[in-house]
C-alpha cells in the first residue's frame, strides 16, 4: 500500500468520524471528550503520514541532486562527455 493510499484512507476515516460522532455523542454512545480525542488521534496520524511523504519526496529530490553532482564530478575526472 502506498503512502498516498494510506493518507486517503485516513482522510476517509476522519470524514466518517466527523459525520458519525455528533450523533453518537447525542445518543451517548461515546462522550464528547472521547470523540474529540479520537478525531485528534486521526488528525495527528494524518499529519505524520503527510510529514513522512514530504520527507520521502524531499529526500528523493536531494538524492537526485547529489547523483547529478556526482556524475558531473566523475565525468570531469575522466574528461568524458555525459551520455
């Protein structure tokens, strides 16, 4: 499962909880405090996943930049044109 799929699943779950919890609180299935806590947990999970995704994307970009710089140095050492 990709990170984008995980993020989408958490977003769906948050939407689901935001729709259901008010009614559940009303009928005393859960307390408002518990509902707020559970939504906060899911929001924090979403933030963590987005942070991880941003880090992965950033690391990938930085790695590609390092590879390009390394290639330039290697090709210049051997006086060879880049393929």
